[in-house]
C-alpha cells in the first residue's frame, strides 16, 4: 500500500524501528495510524560494529522514511540548524515524531536497552525514545487488535528468543545470547548441529545420516571434508551456513533419524521457552496467545510445527498457538501507538496498511 504525505511541518506520532541481524525497517506513523513513510537498511549488529555504527544503520532507514514522508532527512535537518543548532536547539525538521518505538536485536539486557535508547535519543528523531528487544515486535504484531498486550512470543530465526507481556507492563524474557545463557537452536544453531553430525558421520565417529551427503551437495561439493575445508579457509563464507537449515528439514522429512532428532529438539526448546514464560506471567491456567515468528517457525515445516503444538497442548493446554506473518515493524509501531494513547481505530488503520 502507499503512504500518505503529511503537510509541511507535520510531525508523526510514532517513528517505529525494527532492526534485526539481516535488515532494518523504519516507519513514520501518524496519530490516526496512517503510514507516512517507510525505509529499509542493512543489518543491525551493535555487538560487532559498536553502538554508534549500528545506530548509523538505523539512520539510513530513518532517512528513507523521512524523505518518503516529504520531510528532510537527518543530514539535511542538521545542516539547516544554523545558529539555532549552535545554541543547543533541535535542528530544523527534528524531531520527526512524538515517540521513537525501537525493537532491536542486541538489546538483550536492560543496560543494553538503555545504551541504545540514549544513542537514539541523541539523534533527535523523537521527543521520547523507548527501546525493547526485537522479540517484542513479533509479540505485539501478533496480538489481537483492540486489546491490551497479553501473551507470549517465541522467535526462531538466526537465533532463538522468547518474550511475554501483560497489560500491566510486566514482562517475561530470557537473555538469549547463546549457549552461555542456556539457548539451543535457531537457524544458526541448527546449521552448526547439522554440520557436526554430518562431519562425524563421514569420518566414522558418529552414526550414519543423509546430512553427510546433502550438506556439501547443497554447495556443489562432494564430501563433508571438502565443505569443512572450504569453510575453514574462507573459500565459502560462514554466513552461508544458514542456507543449510532448509536442507536439514528436507533430510528430516525424508525419514533420516539424525536430522529428525535435531528438529525434535528444536521443537522441545520452543515449547520449553513458551511454557516457562507463560508460567512466569501466571498464564498457564488461562487462555493466552503463544505467537511463533522468525524464518524457521514461519516456514511451515510440519515436522516442527506438529511437535510444538503437541508439546504446548501438554504443558500449556489453554495456550492458543498461531504463526505471525506480519512484518515486525508493525509490532514496533503498535507499541508506539500504545505509548501515545492512540485509539483502537488508529491500530486498525495501521494493521490494514501492513495487511
């Protein structure tokens, strides 16, 4: 759908930001829920690039959204500040919105949320700034319209994470920074486990599995030894191991026991995270939505979806499980509309824009 250009000088109610490892989305949203402009930039990785460089990526998306809305981009606004800017006033054209609602990868601990909020606030894009982990964007995007946020979301994409929220503001979450915080799986984890099993199958340390031929075959290689060498020497970029996740599911669907065991373990991890989050929020004995998002969970793999639903039916019988297909930036924008007290009609308008 298109965007509505505001009149000159009009400020949006919300600047929504959703930033993950692979892409960043920005949307300027009016108080009535209409989208004024959108923008997209690359991946957001503050742990690798540093906070400043990561926020620079956000600025690229914000610049696109501002221009689409007929507003000056951050650089132009800063250049137009003149004497007022030297005196400490906000540059002309800023702030763009009443509030910045940012759901960001890498905001795993409160201290990281605060650091990122401070860095974003310093750019002057919004009169107020709120930063959450990007899992909350999936959670809010999937919750029913017109109701206070209440439920749990599990995201399984490059990594795995879970978050829950109640109308009174209480939340349940996990650090989700890898194996040191007890995590297992996600696309990256599944690919590494598949490689481990395939390597051991080929050299005899492990049992046989079709992964030993399927994984190197995906890259046109004849053996796991060749694939290991290519990854180790950098002839094959490590980021491409994510391409092996669909291969793992194909091999599992064909009846391979080793591959199927990895998929089964991933299902158990999703069930465990969701059940614990529901328990922390006292929702195990109540009807509550459990929302599934991220590339691994939205791909529709029956051998993963079935065990997840069966496991939750046993551990959380009243949970209502659904998959969230809406873009996460919708969730960030809805959280922003929540913060400014927008009416239900605004939420409905925003949802309609993103389909």
